[in-house]
């Protein structure tokens, strides 16, 4: 096992090793490991002190901002208020000034009283209570040794936590699933108590000791949970349910929210009442000593424990699941299930979960039920995509403002305030949006942010280009206050507008830019004033960005001036002469006509958002940098058909890149590789396979040869584990697009885009 161990951020501290209930499904007392019999009943002072010291040492060594300590048992309230106070005081004092302490307690609630809750209020201890639903459900397992019901006492505890003075301590309810209980009654009973969270837990089981399945169904637990999910949705999701939230998060490309599911590495360790350090205590369900590490708080640091093979095995993510799980499309969501549930005496934990079929059915069921609602609107609405792109640029600009943290001085603050003033008027807001949505504005922002974060000395000066963007917006608006801007080489570039020579090359200076009806006035530091008309090229000192309107292609700009346009992987050309610019316009117009003949009526979506064309020069590759939506770089060619292919390829790339900017289409890219179906003898990651397939499907109308390999690629993409719900929707649309090409191609694509068995 390679790589550094993950530091522990969560400690389960056993403060009492006995319980006042006799739950027949309890992993501590009823399963394989019976080590509780030799533990001290209550955690002694020296174990508390040493645990607190070890935890502080660990938090300091790893600069952890916070650590969670869960007080556990047995039944932790049996330790008594005085002992619990000692625990809270020792932990708090040891971690003071090192890390924030998040204290929690998990209890059956029977002993809970205002005396305990006042203590917990003093130390900020959040309280989670175990309750399996209505009385009938709870009494099935959670009874006293003499058979009496615990339900009334648990409800009393929950009602205490619902009181206004204790409500802030309420952590929620933990419910162990029993498929013989009525799922609707269970959920309704829990929701009625208005907890801040419900956590459904599968009963601990292994392949040696599998969970009960009264009807023999391999997906009985999934069916039960999906009934709960349906009822939860019917009620409007009144209470967060951790299990459902985790699946929905991973389906959207986010992290797992529970150790029971997902591939996030575990960062939890257990300290028993005698000071012995163990792995997650659910392992006690596997076999005697399964959780043991051989370490204790007296002789070993938590760093030593983090290197234990059993602990490391639960930190490997995708590499830590069985080969069967690695090949499963839902592994990102289920994560192979809880580590304990994979155990089989024949081969240890190198197995899928004993709940494997249930977990797959649960993930697929939730995905099918929520796919439409979970699909980001940017996938289906071009305006949504444009708005999301603009929001991203504004977020980056706000991030740059924050990252400067005053280092931009008066020049930045003045420009920031002027931008706010422009945004306060209709014309000004539209003009500012036009400048900020220019594709290379994004390149500037990302470069400046990267420079600031890397501590490059020129980064502040790079950020101070903001006045140029504000000035360009003011000129576009045709009104507003004068904007002072700096130049360094005798040339003043206003993004989206053009470049004005204002001095000798290499000489810095400052210019005051004021909008006029048809352009702007530029007043230099020497008092010279230049009047510039935006239209035309009559002024030899003014080089405008050309906005050309071909006969067939959309209205677009040929931007051969912006200093951030060199971001396509090959060099951008210098400024084009007038004749060359007109030749570019004619060539693109002819290429567009080829595209329209090949795919009549299908270009509107491809061209949506297309605003900027940058001429590229044939030459050695340069580093590719990100840019905003709407820019395409092209190398001129006399081959009109070839230019049409490259233009459409650029449009497809721009669209996919824009989607990836604002939504997660896949996760864990690189966790798997796929044989390229496009004539290359290589294995490629999901992202590369998707990008090339997306391009090729779009290019089929121009050359049916692009279909080669597409059916195989789509099959691999559909069966992959990486796509999110949004990514799956994109694949469906891609498959439908490929199907639509059958009418214009001699080839037949066999793609079942509505295969309900393939959620991913």
C-alpha cells in the first residue's frame, strides 16, 4: 500500500462498555467478537488523559482545523454525568489553541435527562439517538433483557431534545433497517419527530453470517429502502436522510456522505475503555479480534495506527475494493459497501458487500427516480449554459478580488467601484456582461488567480488589468465616468474593442478613457487628448477588433489582438491585414455553407454561444490554457471541406468544455481506462473517450468515416462507472444524435439509448 496515510479526523471514544438494553442485533454484544467482556465498564482517568494528549498531538502534527470525538459504548450515558464532564474537560483543554473540537454522543436515550443535556449544552455535545421507527418496529429488537419495550423512554428523550433550549444539540436519529417492519410506518414515525437528520443503517452481516431475507429476495433491502425513498419524496423530503443524500451526491459527481457507501477514505479510529486502539468497531461482526490493531494510547501515536494494514485498506478508495466491484458501474455510489459487510472467512475482505445486489438496485432505483430532476438545466437549455458561464466568470472575478486582499491598492478599488456603478444601469450592466463573457476574459482571470496563489511577483500587476475591462464596458455602454487605465508599451488594449497607440513602444503611462456616442476620448498623462471612433480603420493609431457578418455563418469577431488569445495549443497569428481578414470571413462563410448542406437545420445548437474566432498559425505546439465559452481557434486552409470539419470540431469542443466548466459529467476520471476504438493501440481515460466520441458524432454529417468506432465507444461509455446523472443524460442525447445520423449515412448504429438496465 503506497501513499501517505490519511490522518484521523474522527475518534470514537468508548466511555462505557456495557448497555442497559439487550438488542438482539447489536454488533458489540451479539456478534463474533466478545472482547467487551474483558474491558473496564467505565473509562478511567488515565485513559481519558492519554487519549486527549494523543489526539492533540495528532491534530497538531497534521494541522487539522477540527476533530470530531464521538462518545460511544455500550451505552455512553451509563458513564454518568461526572465522568462525561471529565471527558469533555480533558479533550477541550488538550485541543485548545490546536484544533476545534466537535463533540458528539450516540445513545439509546434511556438515561437522557435535563441534567445530561445541561452538561452537553455547556460543552456543545451534539446528541444522536437510536430509534428504529414506530413502536412495533422499535420493539422488534430494542428491548430490555426482560422483554420490556424501550420505546416510551426513547420518545421521552427525543421530546427533551425537541425543547427549544436543547434543540441546537439534536444530531438526529439512527435507524437500523429491518425489512419485516412497515417501511412507510417507520419513516412516518421518524419524520413526525422532526429530527435534523435520519440515518438508516443496514444491519451488520457478512458472507459467513448473511442478513435475514424472509422472502429469499437478493434485493429485499433495496426494495424496502426504495419504498422509504418514494414515501420520503412524496412527503417532499421533509428531513434529510443521510443514505439518500449520499447516493444523490455521488450520482451528481460529489463525495460520499457516509462510511457505509462511496469511495471516500475512512478517517475514523476507535479508543476502547482500556485505552486499546481499534479499527471501526463494526468489524466485531466479522470475527474475534477483527478490529484489533495491537496498539494503545499509552505506547503508540495515532500516526502509528494510521499505518496499520487494516486501517490503510479502508483508505484505498477504488483500489481497495474487489475486482468485481471495480468493474461495476455503480461503484462510485456504493463504494463496495461497508468494509465489514465484505468479509468471508475464505478470503477476508476481498469481496463485494453481502448486500451487493441490494446496493446496486438501490443506486439504480434512486437514479431512475431522480434522473430528470437531477439533470442540470445547462444540458438542455442554451440560455442556462450561457448564464452559468457568466456566473462562473463573475465568481472568478470575485475570487480574484478576495485573493488580492488589498494588494491591488487604489487602482483596483477604483476600478471595482466603477464596475459596480456600471452594473447599476441597464446599459452598463449589459455592456459589462458583454466584456466579462468575452472568452479570453476567463483566461486573464485564471492566469491572475493562478499567479497569486503561486506567489508569482508579476501576479498583482496581471490582476490590475481590471481597469481595461471596466473601461471597455463603459465605452460599450456609451456613458459613465472616466476610467483611468495603465499601459506599459505605448499601446492601450481595450478587450473586445481594439488597440490604440498612445505612446512610444516600451514606455509605460496612464490614460483616462471616457465614453462618447461613437467611441471614446483618451487623455494621456501629458494632457493630450485623442478621439477614437470604434467603427472603421481610418485612424492609423487605432486597430479595432473586427466584427464581421458573413452571408451564412453567424455574426462573429475575428480577435487577433487580445493578449490572452494564445490558448489553443498552437500559436495565434499576429494581427491580420484587411485583405487577410476578409479572406478569413469568406473562407469561414464557405465552410459554413458546406456544414449547412451536410446537416441542414442542425447547426443552431452547435453555433449557440459562438462569438469569437481566433486565427492560428501552423507551427509547433504551445501549452493549452483554458478560456471561456464561445472562442474557436482555426488554422486557415484552402480546403473548404477540411475547414468545415475543423470549424465544426471546434464548436463541439467548445460546447463540451463549457458543460464541463459548470457541471460534473463524470467523476474519478482515470480510475479506469478503456481500449480506444478509434484506431489507436492505447488505453484512454473516460474523459478522453467521451471527448473524442462527442466530436466524432457531431462530425458524421461531414464524413461518415467518423462513425468508425462510435458504437463500441458508446457501449463502453454507457457501461462505465464514471458518468454522473447529468453525464448519463448527455450520453443518451449523444446516442440519440448518433441514431439520427442513420438517415444520412449508409452505416447503422446499434445503440439502445433507452436501456433502463444501464443507468450509468
